[in-house]
C-alpha cells in the first residue's frame, strides 16, 4: 500500500537500484507497514514534503513484510517501526538526535517542517563530507524509545 | 586630625561618543584618549577629501577622476545630503555645507570631540565659493542656449546626459533655427536608457552606421552618437528624416540616405547633429526594425539582449555553456560518496548510450552502513554481517540436506537380511 505518490519497494533489487541511482541527493528510505498508524502518519508527512525536497532529496517506502527485504532488516537492524534511514551517494548517513540509535530515525515527525529540516541538515552535512550530522530539532520533538542489545 | 580623603569628582554619567561608537563615563577626558584621537584623525581628513572632490568638480569645473557623489553624509550635522534634482548635481550638499547650520554643527563637533577650532574653514564651503558656483551654473545654462544659435551644429559634449535640460533646449533650437520643417517629435520621444551615462564607452553597432556608408568608420563620438547632417538634406529630405526619427527607423531609408549622404568623416567640415533620441537609437542594435516602436508594450525583447546576440564576444561565452550549468556541476569534491557518484554517473551514461557496462552489483550487494552496535569501520561491520549471513545460509542449507529417516533396529536388519538369504 503506502502512499500513492511515493514508490513502495518490495524487492531487494529495487531497493538496491534506488540507492545506487540516487546521486548527489539524500535518499530517504522508510521501513514500515502500511497498516501501522505511526507509519501512516509518517507516510503522510513524507508524501506532502516530497515535492518540497525534490531538489535535494528523494523518498521511497519499503514494505517490511516482504521476504526479500528481510536481509535489509537484519543488516540495518530494524526492530522498531517505522524506521527511516538516510543515504547519500549510496553511503549511509547517521544523525545524532540524542537517541540511542544514530543510524536511523525511529517514529514519525511532528510536522512537515521538522522532516524538511532533518533532511536539509543531512544534505548539508553530506555536501561537506560528514557522515554523521546533528539533529536540528529540539529534544521535545524527537520521539524517544529504548533500545535493547540482543533483548537484554 | 585625619585629613579628609580627597573628594572624588562626581562620577560623570554615561555618554555615547559617535566617533568611537561606544559609551564611556570619562566625561571630557575621553577626547584625549588615544583611540578617540585616532578616530578623529581619520574622520576629519576623510570628510575633507570628499569636500575637496566636490569643490574641484563643481566649483572649478575641472574633471575629477570620479563623478560627483550622489549623496554625502555630513557627520557634523548627522544628515545625509541626497541630490534629488539631477539637473544641478550636488546642489543640496553645496548649500548645506555653506549654511549656518553646518557651521554651527562643525563648531559643536570640534568643541565636543577636540581637534582645534582652526579647522572650521576647511570643513565647510564659503559663501564666495557658493556665489562663484551659482554664477558658473547660470553661465552654463545660458551659454548652451546662445551657443547653438551660432553654430550649425552643436558640440557633442552636452549630449552625454540626455536628462540634461540644455540638451533638450539644443534640439528645440535646432528645430527652430536650422530646420524649420523638422519635427520635434524626436526630442519628445522618451526612450529608456540603452547605454550607460557614467562615462563608459561602448563601440558603436555597425548596423547603425550602415546607412551612412563607410566614412563613419573613423567616427569617434562618445556613446555612439549618430550624426545626421543638415546641409546635405534639402527640404524634401527633411520629411523623410522626420519619418525616420518618428519611427526610429534607419534602414528604412537606407538607399535613399546613401544616395544623398556622402561619407562623412568624424572630423569633417560638416558638423553633425546629434539628438538625445539618437543617442538612444544608436545603441538599439537590433531594435532598428521599421514599423512600430519595439518596446515593452509591444513585447519586444530588451535591447541589451539583442545587443548581446550580435556581440561576437558573447557568442564565445555562450558556446562555453551557460554559467548556471557550470555552477551546478561544480559540486564539492569532498562530499560524501563523491567518487562513487562520479563512477556511477559514468556507468549510467554508458548505459544510456547503449554501451556494455560490466555488472558491478549482484544480489549480495549491500550499501555502506554503519551498524547500530558498530565497533570498527563500516567495511568491517559489513564483512561481519556478510559472514553471519553466510553462516546462516550454510546452516539453513545443512538443515535442509538432512533427511529424516525412520528408526530401524538391529533385529529388523537381521530379519531382513535372513529373509533375503533364504531367497
């Protein structure tokens, strides 16, 4: 399902192609399920802001229930849904938002502008050669979660 | 008796010094400080140089290296002297600098900030100088009017500023005195400035002079003023000329003009007329089409774009590519994945062209990812993951290869073997 505006990827080669073919732009990859409420909210924000950020970013959705995608779920260590991962020129971009996991954004955004600010911060950092950037949002707008190491 | 402690002078309130741009509570002592003296020493000569430029340019008439400033800040009175009237530039500044208010401001400033009252005269314009300047202005305006009645054609100097009142007077007097049948429509035509009036010289477009023959190659009028001779034109020709001027068309009467117009060198015996309208027309370049005027309302392209089309220098520039395209391609080479992006872009271009591109990705390709619990480099974490993936695959294959067989006891094996033996 997912948004009508954003492509939904269900196969590994589709995800590979999308990551490899997005050059000099931030590639936003959302892992989630269409029936999840938080995913729906996030999809709405992503769809509405995709045009605004089209000059420096592109967005795609990944269905976590697909079999071929499980390797990515293991590779990216996705345990909480939804999870948004950022790439730039096929390189993973990390963001320090004060959460335990810097490799992805867990949860939804409170507004369109927050998402745009995050993508812009990642783009600026990537253009300067930084693989990890600081989150421009205030702590109260960042969703909190607990990360367990191997269920410990 | 213990002596009373010396009474401290009452603390001066905080004051703001405009020169140093900060508050202080030193009172009058502040102006003897080193910083303040340095600032004063820089500010006064700066104003004096501006004043001397103004004086030199306007009062004595000698050309200065720079045109008079359109506005002048008077630090003594804190006034910005802006000249709104272009006909008499810097008049506001001159009148202010000669006024009593300015004199009072200068005295107050020097009294407050130090510097000596002997500098007052060097920081203002005297009344004598103002009177001299006014006289000069009057003589300029009357002299231009009388001068045209004597000459067949005026000099090209006043034509530089099309907004100059004397210029308009010139054209009107020509119409009255030399070409009775000449229409004044050209002088009333208000065209947008097509060439700068700041002293820059631009080469004349050859199209403008095509009708005038090759003789004008040596023509060196500033701003490309185009001259139209009067004496070679009979009264019959003036109508054609009238038509030319009213429609801003040169080429329309090209052959006729050629026939009646001998080559005229720039310094030839026949003085040429230049009109304010012609100054604009000569630089219209491609805007010399016959018919209705090409302007914003008719939807014509602006003249600077047309001029650029015919400019050979611009052709060269355009062949190199638009500046915008070059800027977008110049991405930071230190950006993340720059080498990867260039390689991938080259591969994609080869694929578009249909060339064979070796397959660089397979089903096991994974992007560069820094793990959540990463302890080494990203490559190491990727290798670790690939190893665990292989192990996981091997295990799953191993499990699939095991067949589940039913349990056969030794007694059953013996019984089967005996039955086979008896057979």
